[in-house]
C-alpha cells in the first residue's frame, strides 16, 4: 500500500495504480523508478496488449522474465502476478531524462542490452517495428531524452513487403528529425541472417543507398551527422557463422550482440575523429572536406623588397576513382546518363560504350580499359548498388555538379532492349538513349517522369510492349502504353512509337503483337484529330519487315533482337519521321507516309451572284463533317475516323447510314475488325456485322463502318452481375472467372445469346 510520502510505488498485481498515483509513460521514467524501489534488473521494452501498460515488475510470474519491463501498449492488461509501478502525478515530469545515447528501432534494438553496455543510455526499441513505426515515436522520444547520439536499426521488417526506395524514404525522414534535434545518428546496418535469404539483395541495395546518403550528409561538416556501422559485409567477412544468431536464425545471439557492442562503442568514441562508415571495427570512410586551397609564397629580392605570389587551386569537379565501386571522400556517384556523358569531356574520354542494368558492375558511371568482359569505354549502369568488377573504375563528381549541367536534348529514346542496343545517340544528333534491356511498358512508366524532367526532350522515341505480351494481355499492355504517351504529351513533347517486329523466336505471340499495334494505330489517329501536328507518330515495323520478306539478316543470332541491318532500317525510318518532309504524318510504313492529319472541320462556302439590277445575292451554305461513314473496302478507317468498338455503337450507326439489316456478331480474324457491311460479298451474308476480333483483316468487298472519335455511346464498363456460364461439371462461372484469361471473353452465357465479351466489359473491353 502506497503512502503519501512515496513518490513511486509498486501497485498490487493487475493493471491499475493506487489512488493518487498514475502509470509511468516513458521508458526512462520507468528505469529511474527502479532506484527508488531498490530494483536492479531492467528486463526490456515491449508493445504488448497482454501485459500491464507502462512500467511493471515481474517476480516469478509465469511467462515473464524477472525484472522491470516498460510496455508501450496503452492500456495493456492485467496478467497473473505482474505488478504495475506507479508514481505521483508530475513526478516523471520533474526528473531529468536526458541521456547521452538513445537506442531506437525494431527487435534488434529491443533485445539488445544496450543500456547496460553503453553508459547513460536508454533503449526504446520495440519488436516488429518498421521505419514508418519509428517515425511515429521518434519526435516524442527526442523531446523526452534529448540525446547527443541516436543509434537506430530499422528497415529489415519493412523490406519484406515494401520497396527499397520507399523504405529508404522513411529512413531519411527519421534521420532528418534526428539531425534537426541537434543529435548525431548511428545506423547499424542490415545483417545476412540465414532465415531471410530471399530478400538479402534488398538489404544490400538499402544499405548501399544509406552509405551514399551518409557520405553526402558529411560534405562540408567537421563531424558526420550520420554514421554507419556496416554489419552485412563485416558478418560475411567473419564467415557468417550460425553462432552469430539466435535459434530462430533471425535475431542475434549473445555472440552477435558482442560484436555490435564493440563496434558501437568504437563508433561512439571515434578514436580517429570524423569517421562516416565503420566496417569490422575499422574506419572505412571518413570526412575529407572539399575546399578551395590558397597558397601564398613570399620571395625576398636583392633590393630588399618582397614579391608575393598567390595561387588558388580548386578541387577537381569530376574524377576517376580507383577500381572498385565507391567514390573518393568528398565525391558522389553520377546518377544520370547525361551526367555520365558530360563527365567524359571533363576527363578527355571519347568512347561511350553504352547503358546497362547489371548488379555485377559498378553502379552509375564507370570506365573500362582492357577489363576482362567489358568493352572499352564509358558505361552507365542503372543498377543502384552495382559491384566491383576487375579493373572497372567509377567516375565520380563533387555533390551538385550534376545539377548544374544542361541536360536538355532534342530527342530521347526510351524503352526495352531494342532501344538499349540501338546506337541511336550516335545516329540522331542531340539525343540521349535511356533504354534498359528487359523493360516492360510498366517499367518504362516508372522511369519516364524523371527522364522527361531531366532531359526536357522535344521528341520521345519509345519501344515497349513485346516483353509485356509474353505474360500479359493486349488490353493491359495497351493501357500501360497509353499512360506513358499521356505523360509525354503532358510534358510538351511528341512521341514516336516504333512498332513490334515479326522476330522469328516469338511466333507464338505474333497475333498479340498485331492486335497491340492495331490498337496503337487507332489511338494515334484519334489523338491527331483537331491537331495541326500529331502528338503520337507510329513507325509501323511489322508490315514493313513482312514486305521485305522478313529475312533472317534483319535479326541477331538470338532471332529476337535486331542486327545491324535491322537497325539500319530503323535509323532511316526514324530519321524520316523526325524530319517529316511532308508534314503531319501520323503513321509511317516502309519509309512512306501511310496516314496523315486531315483535320475534321465544319466548312462554310459563300457564293456571290451578280443580278441584272446591279445588286448581288449572297448564298451561304455550311457543311458539317459526317459523324458516321462507310469506308472503302478493306480494314481501315479514313483519316479522322476510328473503328466502332461496341455492338451497340455498330447497331446505332445503321440509322445514320439508313441500313436496316443487322446480320449478326462474330469473332473472326479473317473479316474486318469492329463494325462492317457486306453487300454481295462472297462468303458473307448481306447486312451489317459486328466482329469482336480486334485486328481483323480485309476480305473481298467488306467495308468498315467508322465514326468520328467520341461519337459512340459512352461505354458501359460495369459487369453484368446476372451473366453466368455453367461448365460440364455444373460449376457456375461469373465475370471474375472470365477476367483471368482473355480467351474466356468468347464464352456464350447460359442464356445462349450473350457473350462474356458483352457482359464482362471490365475484363474484355480494352476501352475499360
């Protein structure tokens, strides 16, 4: 029972305090209470609703290690004999909670006896915490403990289901708060624990970003604001034995924490001064401020006077580092292709070898000269981390140098390996090539914004879609493509799409290639309406290569990528499209304009007629563009018109053309795609047909029915919840089943009439 004289009291087992007392709300207050109650064992911190909230004590309580615990959970709960430790209101406010060092982070912090090893420190780690969780508690703890140093561990929990870049962003917010409080941070890096091998590459990429971040923060400072203890390579150097880890193969053993104790003590005391990064208890990188040095020389003359000579030497802005994957102190890696190419002038290098995305070569800009496996010249590697490889030497610059160069180009080439392997920046003046092998349209979407901002191009030449179509539908790939084009147009640039190619190694998906290109043809036509120049131009490669006979000589040995002959055609066709000698061409095929802008306008004609009386009669007639037209026999629409994409639109068009016989629907690649009309066409019943086949083909005298963009009734993208199809086993399938495979769009429902393509537009209509 507490008396009035006691500032701190041990309550009976439960989860409440005696009258006049309140729970302790900070780990430091909890630890400070121990001396008043003659308790010596602080067991740790937790965030568990199954034990008393705040500060409590266990003594032979089942399931609880003996000692004092601080539980961040509020309110917590009574649990067997666990006894809350309470204090008079205001007592916790009046104690000095300042510490030299605060440990914060996930279970690696929470399980660490850091407050015993490191004098005048506090440990507020919580098991399971992510960097985002730490962000939620860092402000209050900085204010409460006012530390000089903050030791932080977070990121491993995040990387199970979050990207490296998102986790690094959360980490930087934490470090910003620590620095703003006046403290310095020590980050204890990821560890190669045996149970998480599947995400070790993410661990390494994350640590690589933090290494560079620590280096960049150190520039111009007399002591580093962020210090890194680089655990991963240090543990690997030790052989990463099982003895470093607990039985769960995830957390550290006492031996593992023994190394952390030594390395952290060294970093806090820093016997050398100014160390940014520690590895295996040795300083791996230290502050070397970039300065401009001035030397003054005083020389005595025979006349007894003196001559003073002053010379000023500025730090070299761009340097070639030693072979490896790091930059000298005071320098950072180059992060853009254009910055890499600009650096070549500074170093008198002339051969740019190309771009890549390879983790086995140095990240960023590097140089090879007689390095085994590397073509001589300068390379730019999009892989953020990269790795040392033979004699490859990174090219580095002082921080900010890359920000001050003008990276604007006339033409930017972006996309997959067909772009990356193309010497486009040599063929097309004032251009840049940022293609990456293996990229999909979705991947391009991830890098297009930054590249548009960096290079501010007038034209963007794009190749993407073939990689997508191996395991993705045409409609999904086309949707990703449209997002890219939207971003290009919004930036003020014009786009040139270089179409799919009939390469010999991918015949099984050539029909998808053709359907994809067909959608892009119509999209380019629709964008051109009412514009004086097209915003999207297409170079129609597939039919052009077929017209050439599609010889093997167009392709590399892999029968997938282009040979020099194939790229020769691309060079010619792209140069023609960029220069556009005719003006307003939307689609090029075999270096000839196949479709050009013919704006849809309303024309007004005025006729003036003289009369016998000497006066004039003026007649004005206005002709509006016809909204629905019958095209010429074939499978394309006139300029300014697009195919009809819905059965309802097709049937509505019949009224506009005074046609009365609707013949039916089909899904046939051998007849025109969309809406078409037959009149005495062999093999075709007279009347209007709607063909669900996206591409379709010319057939005899069948004539497409087309409309101005936007004429068709707004598309209903809601699935029909009543539609169903029952298989032979009696299982009922709905639209969610249809969405899993494009071919299911052709199933006829149980009513014997309605196609899944009509009933399930979310799955089957590309426009949805």
